């Protein structure tokens, strides 16, 4: 095996083909030398990942150590705006281990913490505010998704995935153009897919948070990899020219495309969708645009897709198991009087509220659970879903949280949650045996 960037046999390292930071699925291969692995990481991948920290957090991804991902945001609290606040979830703001800091509109430093912590800090004015009255502000920047670091990171992942998928284990001259581009030279080789028919198809195959990739030959005579990031934006990366050394993909009609799906819960699969070419060309032609050509109106379309990350929860038994175990741990502390209901509910964290509701619905409908069907098939029936995501409005959450607070007052909240935990864990055991 040699480096796919320079054919060196020396110092080969394991490369994250799809960066671990944007997927729960491990996909690695030792076909990149240390020099080029470090180059791509240091020159744009680190920035690309950092720019996506907020969205990675919302998707429930974590650091390699399993810790919540921190991100920078602005907040409004007590009638004032505080900028550049680093946080990971509502708990990190409402009940921080350390003092949270930011700056006000005049650039002066602001500290946020429980009053007993602030009183130990000398100097400054202490103001009491209602911590429940907090609004988070986060701007979705086009540069995060289609800027220099994003585009080059996508090119790197697409090329390495192409090599991985086609068992290419060294550099070939046919790939000089894409390699030069990844290493900072040459013309732009990454487009943004604008084709509405394509998005209609990929949306049927994927779910929020999934990375989907496939390769195809375009009518222009080039081989491309299409990379759909989290069901938000799809990138088309030019890999090479179809030639004697790069045989064309079979041109039958309808065209079958094998799509590889890499999910947040670590699972991966393949599926196929077909395209009928009405012009008789038997080759796909996608409508695309260069990143710099994406104007405000086009960007608004992508923003609507990106916003789904903040309003949906991806459902899989593995993701839910992680959340249920965390709730079970906090329930023990709640029963022991070590934390109150606000801490138990993660200060109304969206995922916690959603999981508690799902557990309760599974408990209420446990007699209807069909062991011969998959967990997600059962879940779709229980929650009346048409896909593997759950969406709840802010008003829905408020009503549900209010019902939990009422149970807390009546002393029945623990039993309510415990019933849901027991039901889910029983289902989890059945599902693990079934699969």
C-alpha cells in the first residue's frame, strides 16, 4: 500500500476518510502518508470542523472522549446581550462547573455563574438575572458550508472515499488534478448541487445527520463523487476524466446509483436509486453551481435545510440508548435529592424532553409492540412518523415540560420515568437479539 497523494510507502497513517467529527460511523484506511494527512488537517479540516461545532452539538455528536461539543454563541439574558459565550448545552450555562464568560455590546467582559461563585470574585458589579429568560443567537454562515475550508475538506473526503470504495491504494496520474486541488493548487473542482429532482430523491433515502456518497459519470466525460452532508447540502467533486484507465460506469437506462449511507449512530448501509434519462444520453447531468455563485436567494433554500438540524432528533435505538442511560443516571441523583427537577430535565434540553416523551409512549403502547418488526418500524407506528426523525415545536415542548413539573409536585415523576426506562431497556434487549 502507498500514499494516494504521492505514492510514498513511508510513514503511512490511518486517515479518517469521512472525518470522525461529522459522523458516528468509523471509516478509516492507512493509505495517506503522515505529511499529507497533517497538511489537510492543519490547512483546512480543523477550521471546517470548528465552524460546524454548533451543528455537530445539535446532532448529538461528541468528542473522541465522549464529551459534549462546545461552540461559540451569543445570548440574551436579563435584557442584555452577551457575545462570544462558549457553551455545550443548557446545563453548561445554567449550572456551570466554572464561570461562563462573554462580552457586552461595549466589549466589556461579562461573567455568568451562580451568585455564590460570583461573590468570591473581587471587583465588578453583580446583577441578579432570571436564568430561565435566556435566548440563544446563532448565525448560520454560508462560509461554514461553502467557504474555502469547507470545500477543500469535502474534496479531500470525496477523493479518499473514492479510493477506498474502488480499492485504489496508491497515487495514479489520472488523479493528479484532484490531488493538486486538495493540496492547494489548480482550478476549483467542487460544485454545489442545485438540482431539485436530485434532492427529492436523496431526501427519500437519507435522514438528518446522515452522510451520503455516490459516484457517477457525467455527460461532460468526467467521473464525480457526490457528497451529501447531513441531508443539508450536496457537493459534486470532480475526480478524474473517464478514460481507458478509468473505465466508464455501465450506461444502462434507468441509471442505477449505489448510494453509501453513513449514519450518526455508527451504522452504514447501501441503497440504490435510479434515474431515467429522457434525452437518450444514458448519463446523468446534475444542475450545479460554483460555491461563489451561490447568491442570497439560493442560500436561503439551504438555510431551511440546515435549520432542520436544530428542530429534529434522529431516531435510532443506539442514539436513544445513550440518552436513556444518561437519564437513568440522573434519575438516581434526583431520587437521592442530589439534583432537582430542573437539573433532571437538563434545564429543558430538547433531546431530554423528546426522549422522555418517547419512553412514555413506548410504555403506554408496550402491548402493541411487535417483536417481529424493527425498532424503528415500531417507533414510527407509536409516534405516527413517516421517517426516522421526530420533530416537536417549542409549544409542544412547553406543554410536555409543564406536565412533568406537575408530576414532580405530586411525587409521581420518578415512577413515570422509571416505567419508560424499563420498557425501553426491555425493547433494547429484544432488538439486540433480533439483529
